[in-house]
C-alpha cells in the first residue's frame, strides 16, 4: 500500500503532499522533512529505492523516488508494493502532468492543485495502484476541462474573459523571472 | 525599470504568437487569480522561516475574513481553498476553513464540488468530527444520476467515511458495482477495499457479491476487486484456494493479451495487474501443492515472455520469481529458469535491478542455498557497492547463507557495515542480527565474546542496547559452567581493561561490572585496587546511570563478601564523601556497603562462600549481653508464667523435664556407643550449668556435640534450671512472695504435669517405635557424624564477639536517637549482607535485578530441597523481623519510604513461601505453632505500640512469619530424624519447647522466639554432615549472618523484656 506521496523541490519546500494514512499535521511535516533529508543526500547513480526512515512504518517502509530537475517525487510505500512498479507509476504520473499542463513546472502543482490531485486520484486511490492507462486518464481530464469550460462559459464568461486578457501572460512571466529556480520539467529525460 | 521593459519585450513575441495564432489558450484558461500568484511569489522569494510565517499568517487572516463573507462567489471560494491547501501543506493550521471546504462540497456543483471534496480530503481525515456533516452529501451524491457526482462521491467516500458511518454508505456503494460505466464500477470496488480495511468484519457478508465482479469485462474493475481479495487471501490463504483457478485464468488471459490494447504499458499487458496476480498466486502456492503444480507452466511462461529490457518487464519478472520461490516444492527446472533470471538482474548495470536481484537471490536461497554459489562474485561486488540500499540487502542475503563455516567472515562484514552506517535503527537491527547469528553458529565462546564486545561498542548509543547486553549475559550465564579457568581469567582481564578505560560506554560498563562480579574468584588480591577504584570512579561520575550504580554496589558487595578485594582498598575508596548519589536507595546502598566493609575487616575469617569449619554452637556471643543486662539491673530471663510459680512447682516441672530427658536418653545411648558418650557428657554439662551461678559462665565445653545440648539448654533447660537457680539467688525475693499462694497453684501444676506426661508418653511411644532404625542409622552415620562436625573454637568467637561488643558500645555512646538509627541501619545492613551470598550460591540469579531482596526471594523459589527451604524460611523470617525494625525506625525518621516498604514486601513474600513449605511438614505437636504464633503476635504488638505506628500491613506478615519461624523447630526434627542419630535427640528436644508453652501456658513471647532461634543453629550440624547439595547453602548461610541475626533478635528481645518488666 502507498502510505504517502510527496513532491518537494530541491530545497525541500513541499509542492504537493497526499497522505493515504492519517498522520497529525506536525507528523506530516516531520515526514516531509525526514524524507527530504534522506532523499536529497543520495547520489544520482544509486538505486531509486531507499529503506529506513522511521516515521511512517518502521522496518516495513520504503521510499521510492524519482528526481526531475528541481522536483523530487517520492512515494512512501510498505513492502507489499512492487518497487519497479511504483517507479514506473511515478513516471506515468509525471508524464500525465506534463501532457496536461504542457511543460509542467513547480507552480503548476501549486496553482492547479485540484487538477494534480485529480490526476493522482486516477492513478492511486486509497493507497492502491489503479489500472494506469494514460490515454484514458488524459481523455477524462479533457472531459473535465470541457465541463469546466461549459460551466465557466455559462456562469462567468464575461468576467473570465476580462481577467484572461489581464492576466494572460502572468504564469509565463513567473516562469521567465524565476527561471533558475523553477525551470520547466516537461522535456526532461523519460 | 529597464529590466521590466526588457522582460515585457521579450515576452511580447510569445504573447503575440499565442493570441494571434490562436495556439492553445492554456495560459489564459488556467491562469490562476492574481492574489494567489502574488502570495506564492512572495512565499517563494523569501528565505527565512520567520518571514514566511509572517506572510502566510497575514494571508490566512485575509482568507478567513474573505471566506466568511456571505456573498462570496464559488470560483473565489475555490481559489481561496486552493490557497489554504497550500498553507496547510506548508504546515500551518487552517482548521478555520474546514467548514468552508465542507460547505463547498455540499453546495457546489460539478467542478466546484470536486474541489470541495478534494480540499476536504486533503484538510480533514476520516475520524474528524466534521465528517458527519458530509455523510449526507455523500449519500445524496451516490444516489445522483450524474456519473461525475457518483465518481467524486465514491472517491470521497473511500477516504472520508469513518467506521461508524460505513453501514450507511455500504449498500449504496455495493449497488454501484453494477453501474453501467466501468469508471464508477472500478471506483466502487476501490471504495469497498478501503472500507473493508477499516471494517474487516463486513467483508465476510459481501464476499460473494465481490467475487462476481471478478468476472467483469473491464480490467480496471478486476484490478480493484483483486485488491479486496488479496486482503482476504493474506489473512488466510487456505480458505481461498478455490479461487486459485480463476486467478490463473485471469493471468492467462492477461498474458495472452485478450484485454484491450489501451491497457498495455510499454508493450506489457496490464503490468500492475500482473504483479497483483503473481503476488496472490505466490500466497496461494505457498499453502497448496496441487495449485502450485497447476500454476507452474503459466509462471514459466510469464518468465519467458518478459524478456524485454523494460523496467516494467523486470518488475513483473521479479514478482514472478518471488511467487515461484514462495510456492511449495517448485519444480527444479523452474528453479533453474529462475536462477538464470536472477543472473540477469544481478548482471544488469542498473542499480535498481541489482537491488532487486539481490532481493530475488535472497528469496531463492531460501529454497536452496546452492543457488548462491553461482553468484558469489556478484554478491561480493554488491557488498562493496557504494549504494547503501544495495549493501543492506546484500547483508540480508549473507545472513541467509550463514552457516558455522562462514559465520565468522559474515559477521566481520556485518560489523563493518554497522561501523560505517550512521543510521541508528539500521545499526541496531544489524546488531541484533549479528547477535542471533553468533549465538546460533558461534564456533567457540571466545569468539562469541569478542564479536559481541565489538558489536556492543559499536551500537552503544542505541536505544535498545539493553536487550543486547541481556542476551550476552544470558549466554554467559548459561555456559558459565563450561568455562575453564583460563577462559574466566581471560574474561576478567578483558573486562577489567574495559573498566579502566575512560571511554567505555555505559552498556559495556554494565557488562564489564557484571562479568567481574561473576569471575571474581579469579581475582588476585593485588588487582583489587584496579577493580575497586574504577568502580568507585564510576560512582563519582556526574552523569551517573542509576542501574549501573546499583549494579556496582551489588558487585562490590559480592566482592567484599567473597574476599575478592582487599577491604582496605574498599574502605579507603568508599569513604570519600563526594559521591554524587541522588537517589535515596543508592545512598542507603552506599551505607550498607560501608558497613559491610567495616564488618568484614572485623570478621576477616568469616567470609562466606568457603566451607565454614568453625561454628559457635554455644551461643557464647550472648554471654556478654546477658551479663551486661543483668549487671545493669535487668531481671534475668524467666518465662512469664513461671515467674509466679513457687519453688515447689518449679521443682516439679524440673522433675518432669528430667524424666523426659531420661526417657529419651536410653533410646539414644542404646543406639550407639558414641552417642551415649556424648549424652553423658551433655548431661554432665547440663548439671554443671545448673549449678553455675551465672548463665554466661556455663558455656565451658569443648565437645563437638555440646553445642546441641547447650542450645536446648538455652531455651528448654534454662526455663527449668534457670528457674531453679534464679529462683534461689536472683529473684529469690520474688519467688518467696509467690510462695504465699502456692497451694492454689499446686493443683494447677499437677494438672499441668499430668497433661505434660500425657504428651510425653505419646512422645516416648513414638521414640521407641523409631528405636530400631535409629540404631541402624547410627551404625552407619555415627562415626561420620563425629568427624564431620565442625570444631568449636570458643576463644576466637569470644574475641570476635568482644570486638563486636565494642562497636555496639560505641554506638550506644551516641545520643540515643542517633544510636538507635545507626543500630537499625546496622541491622539492615546485616540483613542485606545475606543477599550477595545467596546470589553467589544461586549462581547470581537476577544479578541485573538490583534489589537485593529479590535475590532472597528468588533463592527461596530456587531452593528445591526441603532443607534448603526450611532454612531459608527461617533465615528470611529472622531477617524480616530485623528489617521490620529497621524499616519502622526509618519511617519514623521519614527517610526513603518506598524503597524499604518494597523491600519488606519482598521479604514477606519470601517468608510466606517459607511458611508454606514448613506447613507441609507434618507438625508433630500441632499446638506449638499456634502458641508461638500468639506469642509472636504478642511480641509484635509490643513492637507495634513502641513504634506507635498504625501500619496494618505490618501485623499480618509478621504474624505469618513468626508462625513460620515457630513451626520451624517442630518441623525440622521430623524431617531430619530419618537421617541420623543425633536427630533423635533433637526430636526429643524439640518436643520440649512445645511442652513448655503448655506448661507455662502462654509464656513470654521471647521464650518462643528463643526456642525457635536457638534450635536453628543446633539444626546445622546434622545437615552439614549430610553430604547433599544443601550443605553448601548451609555453610554459606548458617554461619555469620544467621548467628548475627539471632543475636540481634535476641538482643532486641532482651531490651523488650526489660521494658516489660519495668
């Protein structure tokens, strides 16, 4: 079972976290810190599995992680999960995010937290890996987006149009300004 | 300024291309509100935690205000909630917004509802109180005809429904298993999985419904159902064997690609489901042989099909290997296939695959260690891998292949890892593994000690280190018998070195101290300062470990008692006053130890642990006490009732006793020539003592068995002769006044005498019935008796006694209150003194349980033979009475309460078990215990009133103990009368005290106690002449402490009596 999915950047700032088992808030923060501590000191040329860490499940606890440019994607799992299976699941997750947001970046994870979690819910539910069919997930997200558009079109079309014009380039600006810190992660090695 | 212009210009072409070419409107569509952006920008640009806190708090206040406005729009609400989710992720408390999230989930529609549910799922948990508000919404959404509503509700239900609400939701979810859209069906199955984890009992009822869904045509639904079934199968694989075939079928279909091609991932059909299926099959195969036969061809096909160099293929391959190795009796061919697959993993350049390869190999050697041989080199390479994860797995592998031949090498490797690692939990785990290996496979003990020593050094800072030390101690304890002297010496030298090093960590120090205590007999006296000074240094450490401290005290006591260290060193070192002992019981220990050292300087030859050759059976040590007491004007001891009798009565009773004595002595003298000689001597002695003016001068006998007679004289005869002598000389006036009402008493006396004779006559009959086999025994044992009996060196005893007397005089010279305290602590000290001895006798049981009293209690349990128990019971009871005094006194002074009450309880327990065993003896004269019991009570009430303490606990145990003490003398003869002739005498004698209380109906409590105590030492000779294991114990116990105890007790009683008389 997957106990938690954590995404944080190279500085250990959390970008997304999802716990499938309840931990009090302070413990959650500790888990994030400890996980970052464990993962960040690993070399690039070592395996992506890591044992140890005591907070989540003691001995029956593994970290499976991938490192993309500025972001670490870490899955905390127990021994009943297949390591390589999870590793490829991370890959699927990132690819889906990338397709959804086109060159996904750190800020996309924050600003579109609902979509990120929606995608994640397609892959993992209640800590179990679901059937992972990327094309289908993407179709569903498209559906969702369409629905959203329809609703927005009916309810707030004029307001949205105005704000769209006003804020058209802001995300791009942020990406440009913060380039050293927040490079796009979309076109990286897969 | 120019910067901004530049940036604007730079972004211009992009803006143009996007808007003009129509591109996608992603950026416009997904543009987050400005406020959120600014907030994120500020938070990410800030370095310090403090500043971040400021910004986030300000933002949260703003959001709180905004969210509570009544006319807030839904998109705004979504936006604010997203911000709050971010704040929550950063670790800030956002509990104020929970209700808004719930509201949004309730009221929103479509996408907004989804955001509401999502924020609830992220911010709350299933046992949160606000979830109740959501149950209704979830129910409503589940009933909705909108697929999307169903979908979000199921997702929410899987996470947010608590155990109590599951029954409300469950029927709706089960219904959704039949929904036309596979999307909803799969979600429903997932939701059920989650619910069954929380409420497993519900699963049993719906198992059939779920199994139907296993034949769903959509793989995502099957996959979800497999999760549920694997829950069941993990619990009890045996029950679900019938399902095995359908799993095999599904797997067959999967690898035959009968499912839609969209579910392929990197050309592998449904890889995640394959993994699941292989796991389940592995579980089932481990319990069923037939099923594993059935699945073997399929598994070998899976092995063959996954030859592509894809991560996912390897993942499936790995699961397949695990499934094969876990099944019952896998086919050798299949295993060979597996072996080649493992080789593929191990030879891969990828670290991930090598990691899994090592894991797979570990599983494979679980089936047959032979397979490890072909991968030797790879394994060795993996050991030197820089990746810690792989190294650890390799160590697990090594542990799997360990046997007695390679265990040394493996342990060296493991130790290296322990040394290198910084992860404390890993270190500890590996240390335990090493301990297991070493204990199981160790070729010799020395190596074991060396290895464990280095392990302990490495992991000394770990939290569970005590377990490890305990293992080592247990091991040494168990095999200590087999250690020869050189090895013991080796241990001693090794740990002596440890003791002297300043850097030795505490756990190792504990072990070292323990081992030194254990091997102390090899300690040479010149080394004693080397032992004592580091120990005392340890005590003076500021960061003192209390356990270590208690252990040090225990060991030092043992060393002093065994004379393993020179007492001069001890006293010199211990007398420095700067020991930073905080706990009261440690201070008490120190005091005890000092007293013990003082005592052992005075009694250098009385070291126990050696066979004691000399004993004082004449109780000569009492002489001075008695003399002193009488000189200082105390009335000489006489039973209470007898004090009121006149001379004629006393003469009558004397005659009674005389006749008793004579009745026994013929039996005795007929038994053996030697015995008669002794007896005649004895009777002479008794005559002498009758005539002597002062009891203290009546101890002049150098005969071996004289002590026996003398002892009785202490209680039985003194009550008769003493009456005679005392009546004439010292309390003559008293007796003359009593003579006036002599006539009334004469009748009473006659009745009493009659009653007595009745008792004696039965006694005589019993004695004569035993006569025949007494004779036999005496022939065999008579001579042994003589030679084995210890010689009584009276002069020395006297010297010792006088020395001791001087000590007590010193004490007396102190102010009264203080002297009482010091006397009490002295009492207690001598009580505690026994414990090291006991511990040495019983091979240091519980050396690590630090309360000495536990030793004794333990010893009572351990002492199997009846004799031992009797003795111990007696020992303990006498000790208890002393301790009781000490305790009460201490309480009065308000010193450490808990420690002593605890101790006393243990004593009581020990005493009680002693009483139990004495009760089991057939007590010949059943009245005796009750009499003495009464007197015990009486004594206690004196004691009680003196202490002026209403301690109800005290009265019960003391009664029990006194009865235990009292039944001792009567029980003992019965027990020992079977073995040797001298016992016959004893049985006769023992009947005497029983008669006496009758005679002197309810005599003075002290009489009873005297009889109990006095017969105790007299019981020793016969026991020591027997060559049974109890001898050691006797010699260990019976010498100084018991004599000390009885002396103390007697002295106490004398003072009591004095008071009473006054």
